C-alpha cells in the first residue's frame, strides 16, 4: 500500500502549521516576560518558572497526541471524513486568529 503526495498533503500542512504555532507561542511567552513581571508584580525567577511550565505543558501533549493517533489508526475513514477535516481546519484557524489578536492587543 503506497501513499501518494496528494494523500499526505493535508496532514503535513496541519503539522507544519501546528509546529509554527508552538514556536510562535513559545517566542511570545519569552518576549512577554517583562510585561508579565510588571502585571503580576513578580520577580524574574517566578516568571521563568511560569514560562518553563507553559513549555512543559505544551511538550506533554506531544506523546499524548501520538498515542491517540495510534489508538485511532484503525478508524482511517473517520480521520478522512470531511466533517472532521473541517473541524480541525476551524480549530487551527481560531488558534491562529486568537494568537494574532493577543499579539496585536498586548503589543508583544
């Protein structure tokens, strides 16, 4: 069973966008440290722990996502359904728009 480029294009695009959003979130979190320090009146050491916790929480999702994908691998027709693809596209779009809104609003 061979896989064509057309079959892997959408999942590959979703992975690329997802990884970009992770990097963007980590960068925004690091850039926002001074503003967070002023807002919460906390020292740098506390804000560094908050950033580390945020990055660890994002990293903890990666193996869970892999496990869920392997668990649902038998239901290939489910993953290729148009309704699921639309829902995933909508979720990615909302995440991207909300991140852009936060960047514009907080001028990070």
